[in-house]
C-alpha cells in the first residue's frame, strides 16, 4: 500500500515537471506582451529563448507611452514545481527617469519555493546599493532592507527621507 502511494506521488511529480518543462513559455511571454499594449507598454528588440525549465530574454528596451523607459541586458526565469527564480541582470532606466530614481540595477532576483509558499524572497544590487527583503503573500506586505551609499542618500534624499532608518540601513515597508 505504501509503495503504491509513493509510486503515485513520484509519477505525479514527474508528470507535473514534464508539463512545466514543455510549457510554451515563449508563446506565453508574447501573449503577455499583447496584454501590456493597451497600457501603452511595449517591449522591443528582445531575444526570447526557451530551454525547458529556463526561459530567458536577452536585450530589449521597455517603452512606456512612446518614451524609452529602460534597457535590459538579460532576464531569466527558472521554473519548476518546487522552486522558481526570476533574475534580472544589468537593467538601466532612461535618463528621464534617472533624475528621480537611481538608474542602474546590476542584479535583481526574486525567489519562491513551495516549502515557504507564502513568501517571495527578494535581493538585488545596483546604483542604490544592496537590498534584501520579502513579499509576504498572506499578510500582503513588502519589506525591503536597503543599504545605500551616502552619496546616493544625498542625491536622492527625498526618497530616503520617507524610509525608516535603522542601524542596518533603510527599511521600506508597504501593505498592498
């Protein structure tokens, strides 16, 4: 009896992982782009690749309301039934947006696992410094700890004035 339950569980995992592996991620991405068009958001010049569990975008620019908003070097999305990771490498905002917020993001990562299903873990680094935090899906809270260099704190003082200052850095907390 136990052998049948274990065998059934293993076959269920194999079938689900096979479905995730062969899911048409490229086509789903381009379908998502079509849903962004009515919001005046267009992504141009990207090269989309589907490698089974890994989907990646290389290059591309994000245009919002006919204004070039950002340039991207690489985005990758690793997905399985147990673990998911979205990684963004070398993301740069346009010069118009750089006046209001730090423009360069060297690395950004979001991770989710079924072993902690209520949280999405975030980490990143860029011109703004380093940050880490999480999104709690049950309590609907976003908490980020940001370690920003002093020159960035001075340059974007209006942003950091709204954040809570702690010995570890600045804390951004938001209920959605």
